[in-house]
C-alpha cells in the first residue's frame, strides 16, 4: 500500500494525544514547513516564528491577501452577495463566494459553508479547511495556487445537507466560476459535491479512482473524501492519498497538453 505523506498521516490516537497534528509539510523542507505552520492562523510563539523566518532568510513576513476581483469575477461576486434565490439567504451571515488563484489549474469543490466559513466569508477555513490545506500541500499545490469553491454559497442551518432546490438555485454561480476559471482539473471533495457535479447517486466509494468528465465542458474531475469525513475516519486518509496522487498524475498529464484540450 502507498506511503502517505506526514501531512496526511496521523492515527486517531495520536490525533487526540498530540496537539501538533496536521502541521507537517509532508516532505522536503522542515524549516519552511515550520515557518508556514507558524505563519498560519494557529496561535504560535511569535519569537519562534521570527527564528524560523530568520533561518530562511525572510526579513519581512505578512499574510498574503487575495487581490480585489475585477471585471466578470467582480460582477459575479456581487451577484452572489445579493442573492435571494433560495431560503438560505435568510439565515446566512454572509455569502461564501470562493477563493484562490484565478489562473489555477485545479478547482476544488466542496459542499457548502459551515459555521466558520459563514462567519469569515471564505470556504474551508475551519478544521476541515486545515486538513484540506495539508492535503493540498502534500500534493505540492498549496492553497494559494488553487481555487476553492462550494456547491452552495450560503450555509445550510445546523450544517444539514443541501436541499436539491438549493443546489439548483446555486448551480449557475458555480457553473460561471468554472467558465471564468477554466481549470484543467476539478477535485470534488465529499459525496454531496461529487454526486451533484456528476449528476449521479453512485456511492462515493465507487466514484473514486477514475477521471470523470464534468458537464458540457468535459473538464476532467476526480473524486475524493471530504476532509471533515477524514477527520472523523482518519484510517480513510490512505485512500484519499491514493486519490490525491491520481490528481497529481492527471495534472502532470494535462499540463503536457494545450490548455484548451
Ligand atoms: N465544508 C465544505 O464542504 N465547504 C466548506 O467551505 C467548509 C466545510
């Protein structure tokens, strides 16, 4: 069975015993990994951070903010912000549009914002988001190089599953994001995202391991488990790592083709 990187590898007992889980970079540069961890939102000792950054020769460090959207992206974001197409607008704190690199090759699609995302207005910023970040780093595709969005732009109350009509109302927004981004590859995380994007009720276990095609554009799409599920079932991370390696392999293959192919 494949070796899984340190970033993803953590047994449940270690997870409960040790507060340092998910912080490894899965590889090459321990100092960079530690500095990244120190630079994350997890509270860490500022002196230790300074020490790591100094060791890396970094004199100034500040959080990278996404540049403001313009043109069609800005227009779409404004449309989403004002959306009242379904009942979720009444209970949301704010919409959660999507985040990331507008030239990304990889589009990650999740289900819907949770409480943290609803509060902060950004997808995957809670515990599941921390694990997603580790998964992305393990693929050497860190968060700021990909684009991340959800099927739904508003939080379903009490994190219930999205209703079919909510998905239908929100679908044009994700569709437009896909058109504007033109990703080489999509990664659907979790059963709800996978089944809705592929318009199927096939169980997620059966959707893994192959490259599907999404919609009319035929964008290649790979399915893996939702990081929230992996937090509950850490032994499934091994399977998820197999999926992520498929993503890496497929991206490498697609990179060799012209972008529009
Ligand atoms: N789960 C999701 O599917 N999306 C988020 O943004 C957060 C948690």
